[in-house]
C-alpha cells in the first residue's frame, strides 16, 4: 500500500510538472516564461535602437560644440587683434 501511494504521488507530481512545462497551454509556467522572454527581447531591441540613436545624436552634438568652441576662439582672437589695433591708433593720436 505504501509503495502504491508513493507511485500515485509521483504520477500526480509528474502530471503537474508536465502541465506546468506544456508550452502549448497559454496558462502554463513555461508558456508564460516564453512570452516574458519574447517581450524582453523586444524591449532590448527597442533599447538597442534608442542607444544607437542617442549615440549618433551625442556624437553630432559633440562635433557641433567643438565647432562652436573653435569659432568662439577664432572670434576672440579676431576681437583681440581689433582691440590691439584700436590701442595702437589711440597711442598714435596721443603721441601726435
């Protein structure tokens, strides 16, 4: 009798596990896990695309900022040269 009970329990447990691992049953654990993995893959694909887009945008912004910095430095140099010329003209008129 004891062996028969153990065998019945084992069969019941096997049926439960088979049900849980049945991918064709949408309510099973395995099917749920499969859907979740698929959703995660889709999320990762979207995130990878967003990262690529942000990386491209970031590189373009860095290039734009570098160019603006170079232009600002060039403008400051030109302004400095103009001020030096104005000083020379003022000195010339003061000396004259």
